[in-house]
């Protein structure tokens, strides 16, 4: 069953009778000014930092150039937050060093 309504009737159904009757709230400007001034004066003092704190992931792999040959420990520190991305970066770096056989040992978080 289709009811045909005019645009005016649809607006009234959706938004009410008149939007002009709504009065915007009157902001009280007197208390807001001192708060803004005190926050502005305190913010430069609070931003004293000696450096930045970063978190890194340390990926440890057992690598070998020969199947069942001598196993070396390959460690890479990645600045990525994703363990999967850090693992992929470590494997790519090990393959660049001509290691053919890779085994993931651990991915652990370190902070500096």
C-alpha cells in the first residue's frame, strides 16, 4: 500500500512541525574565559618532555644456509607494532643475508 505524501508533509513527519521554535541555548561566557586562560597558561609548563618513548619488537629466528646444517641465531629489532609485520621484516632481512632455512623462535616486546 503506497501512500503519496507531499514534500512538506514528509518534512513535518520527519522533523516535526517547525524548526524555528527551537531556541539555541545561551552560553554563559563569564566562567568559560577564566578556565580557558588558566588552561592556556598551564599547558606550556606541562609539556616538558625529555624525549619520546617507543616500543619495539625483537624477533628471534634460527637460520641456516644448509638443510640440517649449523644453526645461527638471527635477531632483528623492529619498530613496528604488529608482530606479524615484524616477523615478515625479520624473515626478509634473513633472506637478504642468504639464509635459506628459517625457523621463528620468538617475537617479544621491548621498550626503550
